[in-house]
C-alpha cells in the first residue's frame, strides 16, 4: 500500500509539472489560421485593405514603410506590434537607433486600419494581425504577389529600445552574418534572399551607405574612396544625390530602375553592381546566395513564390498567445 501511495504521489507530481509546462509553453508555439476571425470579425481583411488602398493612394511611401515596419517588428520580440508602441520616455522599440528611420506612414497605416476595424469589431483584432495583413496588401498593390495571411497573433506586452541592438539586419552585413541572424528565426538563406527582394520598393537614407561612397578602399583621382563593387555610373549618381555631409533626412530609392514596382529587378540590379547596401551587393558576390539571386533575376514567378513562403514563415515568428499578449484598443499604447 505504501509503495502504491508513493507511486501515486509521483504520478501526481509528474502531472503537475506537465500542466505547468503546458501553461507556460513559449508563445511561438501558437497555431495561426486564415479563418481565425471568421465568426468574430469576418470582414477584417476587407476593412484593412480599404484603408491601405486609400493610404497608398495618398503616398507611395506607404508601401516600403509598412513592409519595413513588419520586418522590424517581427525580428524584435516577434510579430506582436511591439514596434508601434509610443513611449513618453522615448525608450520603446521605435526609439532605438535602428528604428528611428522607420517612416511614419507605416505606423499611420496600422493606426488608421485599427480605428476602422474597431468600429466594426471592437476589442477583437490585434494590431499585430492588422500589420501582417497590411504588409501583404502593400505588396499586392504595388504589382507584387498575394498570399493568404495566417491570423491569431496577440499584441506584445514588452517594447524596449534596449532590446533592439543586434536583432536587425544591418546595411554593412555580409551573407554569413545575415544568414545566421535569419536562422535564429528559422528562416533559411533562400528565405533571406527572397525577403531582401523587398528592397525593390524601398528607400534608404544617405547616411546608411555613405561610407561606401567616401570612406572605402583606395581613393580615386577625385579623392573619393568608392567601393569598387559599385557600378561606376551608379556611384556617381549616388554621390550627386548624397554629397559629403548631406542631411540625415535625404534618401534615395533602393531600386534605381523600377522603384515603385514590386518586381524582380532588384536581383538583376545586383548583377550590374547596383546594390545600394553592402548587404545587398554581398548577396550576389557570395557563393551561398548567388544561385538564388541569379534564379530570381531570371524568373519573377519563382521570386514571388519564394517571397510569399518566406513572408508566411516570418509572420509566425514569436507569436504571442494567452497571458503573453493582449488585444490593444490603441496600437500605440499598452492597455
């Protein structure tokens, strides 16, 4: 009898541990579904799409701004809209040095969409899901692919500027380091190359790549030190747009050929030395990523398919559920 009691106590203890483990499973284990709001807010995607369309009509900057906002959100704390939080003390994610260049149009798109969704379905749809839908819609509206967005994220409860450093891809990173950063989120080198294609509609401030124009290698006859991997004519074009000491608010298109179309021109550009960042051009020069770059440059359909797959995978990073998240009433503030 005593032996049975000890065994029973052991079984109860094991069951208790299993229950605690189940309750505290990492939020990334959440299961997303395209039908998550079927009964609670069936028109959510149509509502968000209408807001995004109006915003894109106002300014094309909405496209790269919203897409970049989604990337920066998911790479820090997961896809939980923590990057949208505004802090009176300027110590939220958006205040970190790597995020201060995020264009306001991306934030505005999500805030506007949330306001419209709240009118129809108050307290139901997360800001994180709205951002995921909007990121898809801006791509589609700029001639890019359309995919099914998985839904069911909660909004995060943490947003700290100090958590950003080292989490985001940098303009001077090489493929090995980029691949390692993406791998932390279960994204492959192919995913990385595909997601980099978002730069086909992006823009960048001169200060992010000026070192490639003025402080790289051996100087030429004009005294400038230009990265030799730049196409010479492109380098001169960039120097005209971004002279030494240019203001931090001056920016240029990432894709100088088709800057307002979501297409595969970005990859052909790399073959011609038109990669704006070191991290862009490195995709072509590195043997680990060059095959995908060449393939996407030749076949836009394969690029689109790879991009869609990578966006779905990215959208599942660090998803919050249960006590790890909430449905914010205001995307810029915790409840």
